């Protein structure tokens, strides 16, 4: 590309010399000498023969044995050279841009090819090396389009010394699909099945969500939560640790410290709660609140058609939690540790708690999922997201959702004198659902399980409504404070936060 640009610069100076354009063509084709279409179908190690190889292994070469990408590229290269000779510099630049998109097409296709190979056999060292090379070639370009898509490629193919494809082929293909759409790459020129990738896993059917959010393999149940007011039946320590991370963010002295804590790509991290493709896919299929938020935050002007094309604030709408958090981190008014922690709590942690509630309902109806070796009781997970490491039921100190709900409840109790306590209702509902969940998994009667799943769904709806109470209270309270302190930027930002997380349920 650089050589072609140099050739165009000379053209703009009135020079018909095509040396630099010829240099670019040689760099793409190398020693392939063969057919009229511009090269051998079997020799060479540069970009031209990569496309030839991909069309051969996929059976998509044309009748002459050539890749369609290469055929179009040779046309663009030939016409571009002719334009340089005629001093049609703008036209030559157009052909150069066509070549750039075609090279992007080959590189994306090659990453997808090695993703498939590594998904079949992650121990193949040759493919690991090839996959690493092509992935790290694409990642810097992808980062300009979608940091999340680039991170998915980095995590699954862009690291040596670790097991590749930890999230599976489909996650990589989804990341590539994001890039393909943004770069206007022609799906018909791809030999791998990128453009039909959807938010579905290759394991266990269409409605898949992770049973566990991290690699915690302990089979020993966690200690009782909230002074034993909720007793877990599985190990949820990895979720309880998220409360500690939130408290560390809230006490951080600067942006970098807080961002480093949040910006972990580890499974089960605060960030992964809204960026992990499997997690968001399962949430969309099982949690009725998730699509409500997605559709409420999406505007028809910001992408149309399938959900993958819809956007919120210039990012895929399914990543709305992460998008809101990044806006808080990067807002013009500067870093505010308390408000940043509050944003993560009210977006990712809150939605994760409701996701777990409805995942429990789904597993009740599909109890074979509970046989997975990584199984963690979904209701225990909901309790862990909400209560975290909080100990004293009456305390409002700490970084958990429970403590946050207590804090806002205290403010309203002072004004209204009401003895309503959302946390009491939530705790009652969690304990009831835990018991129902155990009964459901222990039953082998299909009709009985269906009735139990319905009963759990009613309770999940109730608990989710109680979890919404502190969102609505926080919006009302922040509005009142902002009216009293109109010059406070922090209070204005807090109003925006709670409008984003409370109004979707009202809007829909």
C-alpha cells in the first residue's frame, strides 16, 4: 500500500513512472509466474497465493483455478497502473483503495481459517504459530474499528504459551464479523463462514449462556452470605471477589489504577460481564430485561436489520453496559472514582444479578445443563452478585449492590417514613428460588418441572422488580440533588447514569 501511495504521489507531480506500483505488485505476488489472470495457482508465499490456498481448501476457486479475490485484485492492479500511465491519479488511488480492501479480505479469511483449525486441535503447534502471526497482523487494524473485537482475537489467538481459542471458534468469528461489516468487506469473497456467525455457541443448542463466569474449579461451597442469611450450595468465591474489585476502584487515587482493575479480559471479570459474547448471547435469550435495555437504548438511526447491526453510542448495542462504563471513565469532566464504581455497580453487576436469576429458570427447564463439570448454582450466583462480601444486614458501607440499596433506602426512609426495604424482599426471594431450584433439579417428572419453572419465573420477576427499586430511587434522588446543586458536574453525570439504567424499563 505504501509503495502504491508513493506511485500516486509521483503521478500527482506529473511523473508517469510506474516503478513504485510495480514494486507493490511484486510484493503481493512474489515469484508466482503462471496464468493469464496473473499468477501461479500453486507457487509463491505472499498474499496472492494465500488467497489461492484458501479457495483451494474451500473448493471456491473459479473455473480457471483462481481465487475471486485475486481475480479482482489483478484487475485493480492492472487498471491502476494504466491510470498512472495516463496521469489519472485520482482513479489510480481509487483502485489502490480497492486493493487495500481485498488484502483485508484475505487477512480476515486467513484468521478465520486458523481459528477453525485451532478450534479442532488447539495443540497443533504449527497452527498455533500461524494463527498467532496472522492474528497479530490483524489486531492493530481491528483496534481502530472495535477494541472489543480486537480483544477477542487477542485473547483467543494473539498469545503464545497459553491454550488458544479459549472462548471457542464462534466468538472469534463474531469478532471478525464486526470488522467485516465496518470495513465493507464483501462476504461473497470470504471462503470461511464469517458473515453468518451469530450469538450462538457450538455447544448445547441455541440458548447458551455460561454456567460459570470464571475458571474457579473448587467444588467446596462458599461460606454463608450476609451473616448466614443466605447459604450457598456451590462455590461462588470468584463472584464475591468482584465486590472487592469494585471497592478497590472506588478507593483508587487515579484513572490508571481504576481502569487497570476494570479492564481485565479474564473470564468472570467486571468487564467480561458485558463484553463476553457467550454471556451476552445467553442473557439475550434468557433474561427478558436484557433485550428490553438493548431496544430501549437503540435508536433506529443507529443501525437497522439484525441485532448485530444495531448500535448504542457507536458501539454494538449488546455491549451497552461496557459502553456506559467507558463513557464514565473517559468523560470530559474527568475521573471520579466513586461515580465510576457506582456506574459499574448499576450496569454490569446489576444486570449480571438479573441474568443469573433467569438463568436459573432456564436451567430448571433444561436440567441437563446442571451436569456440566463447571456448573454453579445460578441462584447462588445471583445472591453473590447482589450481596457480595457484605456482612452486616443493616450496614450501608461497602461496594456491594446490597450496600448500595441500603444507602439509597436510608435516604428515602428519612423523607417518607416508610419501612419498605427492597433488600429484605430480595433476600426472601433469593432463598425461595434457591429452594425451588433444588426441588426442580431433583425432579424427573417433566410436567412437574414445567410447573416449578413457571413458579421460579414468577419469583424471578418479583426479585427483579425489587432490584429495580434502588435504580428508580437513585434516579429520583440524583435529580433532586442536581436541582439543588445545578453547578455540580458530578451530580449531572449521576443523573445521566441513572437515567440510562432506570428509564429503559419505563420506555419499553
